[in-house]
């Protein structure tokens, strides 16, 4: 399913105590199970605020992935490579998932959303035209042989509150992509079930 869990309250996890971090994660999982009758695969963190301990706790509670801002990455490499690429010199490719190996030996997958398109939706009028929105998402993909994911992160109130009829533009965007078979619509969990990370 497309739904993911979230920490129970709009709490900035890195500012919380260890006990409160774990409580927020557990309550978020239990709330999700109550609503969807299944364990969540992913979890949204308020403001995408994160620290290593929060990732460790999510992995401990069988959360497979979370979504972060591209500016939160420090470096990346292809699995098996010795050399890391610093993101201040080589921007992170938001079209692929990354495996984050935790100090405990556990791991969690990180998706970094497309910040430019997200800004376009929130502040630059991309929701004024559902077709342009769809085209902008599709243009972010290339002819790579690697599977790619175009994805953004925006506030829910963007669609109708901040941008009147923004929900209609989003609906048109998704329908336009699906109807014209431009690319395949998916979600994080499904994408991850088909394409395990090859970068970390």
C-alpha cells in the first residue's frame, strides 16, 4: 500500500530523549496497524529531522525505510566501492534508494526526495497545471538502464489550502501519467520490493 506510518506526534525526534523517541515510533506503528491492519514498512519523520539513534530505533521496530531531504546526505557510494562521493561536490541522485548501515549492524533504506520539484510544487506554481506537473516529474527521469523513482515531499495542506484546487492538479497529474502510459506509478514499498539499493 501507499500509506506509511509517521511518528505519533509532530515531534522533532533528534531533540527527544531516547525513551520518547522509541515511544513515538511504537505509537506511530500501533496507530498505523489500527488503521491499516498491517505493519508499516516505512515511517515519515516530522520535518525529516533525523539522527542515528532514531534510525536505529526504527530499524529495531522493523521499519524498512524513511524519506529525507537531499541536503541531509553527507556522502554516498556504490555498494562495494571503496571511495565515497561527498554531496557538496557531487549531488545525491534522488532517483534511487540508499542503504544506510547502522552502527548496531542493522540497516535502513533512505529515499531522498527531489528538492527542486518539491519547491516547485510548494512555492513556484507547479500545481497551477496538472499536465505541467506530470511533465516535470517525468522529465526528472532519464534513459538509464537502472530503475529510477521520481518523488517529492510536500505538506498535505499544499493540496487545497495553500493552493486552491491543488488536489485536482495532483489527481490530473497522476491520471495523465497513468492514462498515457508515460511511466509506471508506484510507491516506496513496492519500488523497494522490486529494486534493492545498489548504493549506500
